[in-house]
C-alpha cells in the first residue's frame, strides 16, 4: 500500500486550478490554429486570431483566459493500493481556495442557489471519485464557465430511437446555444446509464483530448458524424458565421436499462479548460 497525505492533493489542486485558467489546453489550441487555416470568411478569421492571441497573452502574463474562471469540478482516480491520510474533501476545497486567491481569479460560487450569497472562495467544488488499479492517484481539475454550462441539455430517449434522433437533438442544443456559449465549441456527449450518469459521462467526455477518438468503432463514427453535422450549421466563431462551429465532439457511453436511452450534451466553449497531474 502507498500512503498519500492530503496536503499533496491540496497542493496539486491549487497548481492545476492555476494552470487550467492560465494555459489553454494544447489540443484545443492546435484545433483553433487548424480552424484558422481552413477558414475563408474574414470576420471568422479575425475572431479566431483574437481567440488564439488571447490564449497566448493569458499564458505569458499568467492571467485568466476568460473572466468567468468557472465552477470547479475535481476528478480523482484513486488507485486501489493507495491510502489517503487526512480529510480529502476539505483539502481539495482548500486547494481551490488557495488558487483562486493566489491567482486573483474571480470567485463565482454562491452558497445557496436561491439566496445567492457568494462564498468568496469559489468553493465548494464538485468532487468525483473513481477507484482504479494501481498505486497512483490522478488529479484532474476542470473549471467551467456558465456561459456554456447554461446551454447543456439532457433527454431521455425511447430505446427505439435512432442515432439520427440523437444527432438531431445535439443539433437543436447547439442551435439553441448559438453565440451565447462562445463557439467554436467542444461537445461532450454522454450516452447510456441513468439520467444522472449520462450527465456525468458528458462531463468526462470534455476531459478527453479532442485528438483522441472513442475506442468503439460505432461511437467513433458517431463522433465524426456529429462534428460534421454541427459544423454544417455554420454558426461559426462567436456566432459570426464560418466553417467551425465546433472544434471537436467526444462521446462516452455506458450500459443502460432496456427501457431507456439517456443522452446528455455537455457544451463547452473555445476556452475549454482542464489540467491533470499524477501523484
């Protein structure tokens, strides 16, 4: 067994919160550059250049990529041979608070969804835990802004519905988002499980590099079809028209009940942020 003190986790969370907010993921940046090369509408090209320049300046000056520095979700993959000493939930929230104070990041979390009083710490965060093989612990931090979060959607399809029905649903979600979710988008699609698990899958899909395709041939094909269909909408960068409405579509699937087919669409903006570290 390998012991890890929660202080190490707190430090990792703080480090990753800053990294995610200051440094755009390399897969996203590469996709933006590729979109710029193939774009032929001047205003769309100008917008893509501005997005790429914004990411460059954020990294260089260590300032937030976006003013909405997000609601933090932390994903832990804990090896079954790992023993954690200390209060893990407390340490993770302290790590988030440390980072948002040190990085002068906007605090956007309210303690009560109806009374709306700001906690002034950007906590509590949302904690997701998976148990995996081995003696390592992977920490993944995802601060997500609510311009795109507010455009996410879920639908309980009939088990007899087709992939075409799913594609049309995704297209409706993207149309409804329009410019408000700050395209070009990254879409995480969760298919299967239960109502809540489909949403969880859509979140996990957003953590995967858009350069990595689903291992299952059928879902890999669905990712390709969805990306083509979404980009055919020509909403374009920041809703100004153009070839690239989405930079990537990731699908994650799980077993489900004979009577159901849950599908969740996680919508994320051009500043899709996440960072990870293995302890």
